[in-house]
């Protein structure tokens, strides 16, 4: 592949996972401890485009990504916070196990943020965390604080965190996002 040739990011060819209620494929968008520069796939060029840069030098202390083969209520792939002992490389694919979710309202649109652990097969340290409560109050407070400040200075009114949802709530959202993606894909094939 020549230096001038762009790298194609074939997100559309990745499935959300073989058993999405047990394990999800996740593409990392923001590595843990990275600056909060958010990217989105630009389907026109099949590359990443800078979506936003959070103000105030905020950092997200956990990994943040999306589940391919899903379509959330906002029309984008389903967002996911991935707890791991180390930052994961941007654009890497990691298998995760959902443990719950957080509802976030951004400009009057509800966005569910799935909370997950790296698969126990990849990181044995993940095994003790089976529910959101196992993460502890500090971790959950940090997740909420990130989303409340994600839009930057002067934009706090644009984001409001709602309630936490347990694993069953997360599973309903995941299945709904997979179905929405499949329905939209079948519409484009017609």
C-alpha cells in the first residue's frame, strides 16, 4: 500500500459480536487517559473526522468507543465506556462484557452509554466486576462527570446525565441498537 493511499476503516464489516449479550466487539475512539478529542466515521471518505474537542483540558480516564453493527437512538453506533486496567489504542477492537448503562441527554436527544468490562478472557482482573455497583461510587461519579463536562466550557446545559441502568437495561438497549442497524441496513438494500 503506497504512502499516498488512504487507509480504509471498514467499520461496517465488523459485527457487534457473536453473542452480543455476553460479549461485544468495541472499537476504541478515546483511549483511557487521553485528551477528549472525539472522532466519528465519515462515511463519505471512510476515514475519521474530528467531531469535537472538549474544553477545559478534560481527560477521560477510561476507554470510550462504539459498538459496530449497531444504531443508537441518535443515529450513531452505540457508545460504550470500557473499563480496563490500561489505556487501549485508538481504533483497536476489543471484546467486552456489558455490566450496565447510563442515560445521557445531549441537546434533547437521549444517548445511552453502555458500561462494560474488557472480556475476562482478555483480562482476568475484570472477573470480579459483574454489576455497576462493583465498580464503586468513585468510578461511577467519574463517568458521570466526564459526560456532564464533555461539551466544554459554557455548554453544561447541553448535557444532562440521567439514571444508571442495570445489566438488563443495557441488554435491552444493545438488542434494540442491533435491530435498528439491521433494519436500516435492510432498507438501504431495497
